[in-house]
C-alpha cells in the first residue's frame, strides 16, 4: 500500500514538473497553470464541449489569472504584427468553450507565438462573430465540401477547427 501511495505521489510530482517545464518552455505569461494538453506524453487535457453551439476542443493550456480563467493557444511560428484572423477565431472558440465548461466568461484568451504573446479580448462582438462563423458552416450542412487536403498543420491553424467535423488531429499535441 505504501508502495502504491509513493508511486502515485511520484506520478503526480512528475506531471506537475512536466506541466511547469512545458509552461516555461512555451514562455507563457504569469498565471496558475490549471490544465495543459500533453497529448504527446499521454496526458491529454479534458475535451471541452459547448452543446449549444456544437463546439468541442482542447485548448493547449488553461491559466487561472487574476481576472479569471483563460485559454492559451500556442503557435510555433514567429508572431505577425497582428494575430491572424483564423487564429483569433480559433482562440475565441476556446474562450466560448471555457465559458460553457466553467459558467464564467473568460476576459480574454492568449495567442502565444514563438516570440510574442497576444491577449485577445473575448468581447461580445468577438463572440457574435464566432457565432456567425459557426452558423455559416452549419448553414452549409450537407453542402459542405469534403476536406481537400491531408495536412494536420493546416487544420491546426484553421479558425473553424473547433466546429469542423473533418478536422485532422495534429501528429503531436493539439485538440480532440
Ligand atoms: S478540414 Fe476543417 S479544420 Fe481542417 S482546414 Fe478544413 S475547415 Fe479547417
């Protein structure tokens, strides 16, 4: 029994260490790390679901900040002058998922590029734009053309990833 307890303790400590190292490597802004999607290490974060909008997904990380819980989306490339619209849409979908899961509206989401992080406000306007984008996809219904590529990286950068039923999972880490 003592051996099992020790093993659990060791596993817990290893996960905490892995999460902290991941956050440090990613250069995340300050905040208490409450969830990291370590799928590559066999520790995928829980999938978040918004049944109302038909969204599912897993942000790369969740941070508890002084202003509330915020999702983090990590992009490996260098930061553009302004975040790409598709990245913002993807991040807003994660904000909406956090809202659905926690019952609290995140004040913003974080887009972390290799060399810079952006705090993107989860405004009512941003949420309305997200809903419009989702409604556009849903309106296409059966007319939606089949996926024309076999490139997970393209899906990873796509703003519709949380609402798309043809998305490709990335080879390493990522969402559902
Ligand atoms: S398959 Fe879906 S998630 Fe992937 S690029 Fe196309 S629309 Fe975006």
